[in-house]
C-alpha cells in the first residue's frame, strides 16, 4: 500500500536517494574554497558514511545517528554562521536535482538548520 504521506527520507528516494544526495552534496562542498579547509584532513568515505546516517535519521528514515554529538564533533573548528550558510546553499542546490516540491526542499533545509547552533558552538557542549 502506498503511504499518502511519505517521509522526507522516502521522498528523496530512501537509502539510495540519501546516498546520491550525499555524494552530489559533498562534491559541491569539497570544491568550495570557503568550506574545503574544514575537510582537509577528513577521511571522506567515513565522513560520507556518517553524513548518510545523519541525513537518514534527520529525514525520518529507518536509521539513527550513532556519531559523536554534533557540538563535540565540531567544537573548536571555527565554524561560523557564514560557513553554515554556504553549506546550506550547497544543500539547496543539490536538492534541486531531486524530484521534490519547494515545500519538501524547504522542510529538509529546516531540519538540517536545527543543528546550526550545535555546529557553530551557539549551544553549549552539554546541549
């Protein structure tokens, strides 16, 4: 039976869609001169695996995020709101390549934006 209200995870294409999303998204992010330095020492396959897990969980998929708390993982990295803005811009651009409505794209961006304070240090390490 078709779900009349599929989750955002289902709308992007489930596990395959999230994988395509992360691959396309990080192609843009890693090519961005403003963002690339944050990933200079990153193990890109591990990063993408954690991001697939994070996005799947954030979009109401069947998995949960098992990585370090976002505030801990990003603490002391110097990530500013302008970096989050560039990151979100690339996410929005990437989402345009998916068969989503504007409202669905906006909902995905809103979900990811809820973590901005943790990433920039706007929230304390305890929450």
